[in-house]
């Protein structure tokens, strides 16, 4: 065989191998490559679903944490605006605040006026009841000021309704009689 024939045969064989490689690529590798691309798109969509699900789970956990905080808020509101009259509790709070701030209580009168009912449009709301306390106390201005500050920041809602100040006697310039009207509230049935 001549050298030029060998070269031509080699070129022809190379062309056959290249054509064979293209046939093998188009027959076997290209469909598998398409399958791989489909699987990648499935994996990407499932990863997106996983991320969305994780975000949803995080939001639900945040809502549950907020709900637990709402339970504490409900307890705090129940202390501020109790479900029942709790006259004894309110009376104790007032007397303790007065004594802790230097006021000497002579008497306390309790009266309960009518209940403000909820509007007919909203039957879920309950009426608000008011309890009036009339305190007669003795002390100085500083004790009164401290007492009023503590009433203002007390957990249970107290409103100063009336205040009357009288001098005890001409000899004692720093001691006064205080007639204090305080209102507190509760939720009525």
C-alpha cells in the first residue's frame, strides 16, 4: 500500500469515527442530557417549594410566639380590667397604696353605679361596670402626690373622680384631710 493510500484510508477512518461519534452523541447522550435538564428543573422547583415551605413554617412559628405573647397580654388586661367586680382586691390595692405612701385612711365607702351596656350592634362586647370608692384620708401634700402617682401607674385601672382638701387644724400646717373619689372598672356579664 502506498503512502498516499494509507493517508487517505486514515482520513476516511477518521471521518467515519467522527460521524460515528456524532451518531452516538445524538442517539445516546443527547436524550440523557435532556433527561438531566428535566431532572435539574424538577430539583430547582422542589428546592423552591422547600424554601417556600420553610418560610411558611417560620411564619407559623412567629405567629405562635405572638399568640403566646397575646396570652400574657390577655392576663395583663384581666388584671387591669377584671371579669368580675373584685371589690375586695380593689379595696386592698387602694388601702395598700395609701398606707405605703403615708396616707392614713379614716374610712372607705364603696358604691356601684349602673353598668354601661355594650351597643346592640356588637353583641360580642360586654358592658363595663364602674365601682366608686370614697376615701377619707389624712396626710400631707407629698403623701397625696405619691398616692396619686401610684394610682396612675397601678396595674388595675383607677381614675381620680373627685378630690377635696381640708386643713385639719390651724396648728398643724402640713396635715390635711383628703376626700378622694376613685373609680375603677370591670367587665360585666
